[in-house]
C-alpha cells in the first residue's frame, strides 16, 4: 500500500505553518512554568546540562522519527502505527503505542489545564494591579489563596478546557496557524524584556552561574532521580513520546525537510526554557526566595518583578495572556490525536469528537485540582494526583513511548523507507541520526530508567 498523499484532517498550508504549530505544541507551560521549578529543585546547572544533552541526543532524533512516522502514516497515531506495522509485515499490536499516547495525553492535559487555569487567573490579577508593590510573602499569600480555593480553580480549569475544545473542534490547521504566527514571536519578545529587566534589577550574575555552571555535588544522593527528571523534562517540553508531534507530522507536506524543521523547533523550545530561567532566577535570588520552592515558583516570583517595574500591570497582563496562549497551543496538540482517531474509526464529527475528549479530560482535571486542596491528604505512591499524573507521564510514559518510537523507526521500519522520508541522502547526517535512534536513544532511556529504579546500583554500577 502506498502511503496516502494527504491527511483527511487537513494539511498545513505552508512549511512555516508546521514549524509554528510544532513549536506551538512544544513551547508552553513546560518551558516557562515546569523547567525553572524543576531545575530549581535539582540545584540548577548540573540539571540544565543534563537536560540539554537529553534534548540534543535523545529528543532531536526521536522528534525526527515521530514526524517521519506521522508523515508516512498520515492518520491518528493509533492508525498510523497499525498501518506502518502492517506495511513492514509486523504485528498490528504496534497500535498500542498510539493507545499509550492517548492515555498520556489525557493525563497530561488533565493537570496541564489546571495549571493553565492558574495562568488565566493571574491575567486578571495582573490587570487589576494586584501585584503593585508586592513582596515575597505577599506573592506567596496570593498564590496560596488561589490554589487553596477549589471552586475558583474549577472555574478557570473549565474555561481553559472550553477554549481548547473550541479550537480542536474547528480543525487544527485552520485556527491554530493564524494564532501561533503572531503570538509565539510576541511571547518571545516579552520574555526578552523580562530577562533584560531581571538583568538590570535582579541578581543576574548569581542566576547565570546557577543555571550554567554545573555543580554535580548538588545532585549527590539523588542523581538518578535528577537525571530521570531532566530526561522527562526534555520529553515533556518537546512534546515527544505521545503522538502529538506524530500527528502534526501527518499534516506535513512531502517537500519539507524533517531534519531542518526538527532542529528549528527543538532549538526554539530550548531557548525559551533557558530565557525563562534567566528571567526568573535573578528575581529569586534578589528576593531571598528558595529556588526549590516547587510548582508555584513562577507564580511567586514574577508578580514581584511586575509589581516593581514601570508599567508593570501592563507587562504583567501581557505576559500572562501570552503564557495562556502558549499553554493553549500546547493543549490543542494534546487533544488532537484522540480527536483524529474518533473521527477516523467511529465516524464522529470533529465537534463531537473534541467535546467527548474534552469532557473526559475535564473530569480527570477535577481530580487534579482537588488534590491541591480538599483532597490534599489523599496520596498514591506518596504523591497527590496532580503530582502523580505529572511524574507518571513526563518521567515514565513519554520516555517509554520514546523507546518504542526509536525501536520502530530505527530497527523495524525498512532502511529504505527512512532514507526516503528523511530525504537526507545516505550521508553523514543520515548515518548519525540512525546511530542515535538505533542505539543511543533507546539505550540511554533504558539506562536512566534502570538507574532511577536502583537496578544499576544493585549490580554495583550506579
Ligand atoms: N510541550 C508542552 C509544554 O512544554 O508545555 C507540553 C506538552 C504538549 C507535552 C504536548 C506533551 C505533548 F504531547
């Protein structure tokens, strides 16, 4: 069977549209909310270095593989994997990879939407001037009041999910392309302004050294966990391992270069995360805050900066609005694989498919938001639901999906197919990719898993 020329769900109109949509998926709360606080939890520089290595050596080859498989299959990840496996004479059970991705997408979106809700709430606080002259304890109090209020969290979570379903129901290619074209550059510029502000008033040198001078002593005692988290952060931030990038690849035209697009998207994503770190840590240090204060970090630091800078209410509002948009374009990509599958296999209209997926995620999100307040005592494996879903997806399910994608693309897909699809010829670049996808990526992820489980130590290796 020859691969379909186009996807039934539509195609990106231009090459730039794919880059924008894929970076819209990649750049989101993962860069601006999750990266700084996770780096802070593991002491900065050493974590950042491991993170960058994971992006370059594991993330980039897997992203190329995901786009490649998506473009060859031209369907939802479940059907893409089934079709490609059949073409290679393999078991149809490879579609389970797609199902695992749907599960990951559900779990991620359920807590992602709650955090996006915090961001929405902060838009209005910024606009109302709630940050003006605020100090560290004031910012902490403001954040605590929001997170402790289940009803308010529910309202914001609901509003965000309605926004996500609204776009997915319309079809990704139409609305998304236009939104991302202006908003992503705007977010970038605003982040630069924040970095400049932080450089002029905060403790920039300390922050720079904290992020870029690795001190491996910081990892003592929990190196396995830190490496797992850095790898998980790379998968999460690049949107890899669950089919989001795969389905965006399925809307990509034949003449676009997968390698080039991947490098641009991964490069931008990493740059945004590092800029977010450079905007936040100078404020952390200048105000004597703890870098390891957890998921509330940006919500407890940025208001201090906005409260202090000229026209802070305006910049603050703009910043949180743009962060909402960044979260929105990521959330859309989390719901798309399931929506496409419901359309393909059950004949649902897009609207019905998106609403069904959205309502399921919304229900699961309620469990997450309650774990922050009324159910804060309920734990599973020592974690509340939100933390558990976050850990399980970023650090377990996405990297596991990544191993399977690497094995499929590197070992099972015919060499001629990947040569043809990547269009790099058979020169050095192709061979380097093949080396990374066949050996380095799957082995590295497996070792990180084993290390975190203490298995390597058991054999005297860790
Ligand atoms: N990459 C997004 C972020 O950094 O915010 C989150 C995300 C989107 C993760 C899509 C996974 C995914 F499939």
